């Protein structure tokens, strides 16, 4: 797996979110508290994150808090890209 910086991950996430919502997001803004996206949008985020970063988001990692901010998603991606499969 190629190495991605936190900045590169956040940049891809912001690009996706901006394209979908027409809002430019800062890394620490709560997407759901903003009222711009709903919890249903989380599934779109999951599908994007899995495809864009070649990871599987399963079980406890599907928690809404992991998708609340760009920074939280970036941390999730970084962790899942480092952990061996099946852990």
C-alpha cells in the first residue's frame, strides 16, 4: 500500500465533500452538527473512503464519530491502512 500523508488524505476527503455538498470544509468542522449533511450521508462517506483509500470499514469502525469530521475520517483511514487485515 502506498504511503499517504494526513494532509493528502484530508485533501481528498475535502474534495469529495465539497463536490457533494458545495461547501468547503475545514478538517475539524462537525459535518453533522453543521446541518449540511445527514447521518444517511454517512453511507456515501463509507463507500467513498473504502474505495479511495483501499480499506474496509467494518464493525465498530462504522461508528458515526469516525465520520463526524474530516480529521476523524483521516485518522480512521490512517489507522486502517496500517493495521493488518483481520485485526
